[in-house]
C-alpha cells in the first residue's frame, strides 16, 4: 500500500481472497464515493469476470480479473487499470491505483435500505454505521469501576446499568476499559449508558 493511501485512510486490511471474495466482494452493490456529487455509479463485480457499472439510465458491462497476488485488472472507460484492493471494514472497499497517487472508495449498499445519492447521504450512512458499531462494542465490552476509592469489576455495560438502576452504585462512578491501566480518560458509567 502506498503512503499516499495509508496517510488518508489508515488501518486498511489487504484483500484476502479466501475471506473476502465470496462473502464481501462478489455480487455486492458497491457505490463509488469519488465523484458521487456529480454522477452516482454502482459497481457490481460478478462471477465470470464481468463488471457491471450502473449509472442513472445506463449499465455498462466490462471485465475484471484478480491474480494470485490480489492485484486486480479492471477495464474501464478510461482503459485498463491495475489496482490493489483493501477493506476498511466489511462495507468499505478501497481500490488503490498502482503507480499513481489516487484511489477509489466504495461503500457496499447491498444490505442498506436507504439510497446513497450524495455526500450528505454518505455522511449519514457512515455516522449510523459507526454509531451502531460503537454501541455494540460498548454493550459487549467489560469495564472496571471505582467507588469510594475501591475498584470493582469487570462488568458489562448492561450489568453496570442495572447496578445504577437498582441504586447499588452511582452513575457518576468512574470506569475504565479492561485494557486500560488507569482512569485518566475520566469516563463515567453515565457516559457508557448514554451510548447505548
């Protein structure tokens, strides 16, 4: 991965054929983020190396292929391009144009009910997606809390919420993640409850 891409989108995972091809890549509706304010394009990588690019009133059928090093060749209106594929997560695909400081960013809308037609739609999609991700992480994660100079735990957010509701502890007790060494983040049980 070139530094240009890494500096703009950190923590990308390289395309892994066994993990990504069937479940996350093939036959999925990938909306191209680049240039969406001018023209919406949906890319669907099909089996038999067919690529369908759908726009307002037209669908273009072209070709694509992947080699054993996970280098993709894609035939576009501009000619043949060579890219490497990366995933930010299961719904965000990045195709890094080899040899150039440019990349294409796609969002998988296959399982998303709303249409993505503008930058604002993309922002709403990402906000909702990561809000759910944070809520799920907080819900399943465990925390210690400190009360009257004594530490207790670890407990899930649900367990802490129940303790607060049963008035066993205060919602203003400080908490720390099980992977943290101290309470320097100054997070309280109330902060966790607010994210659920």
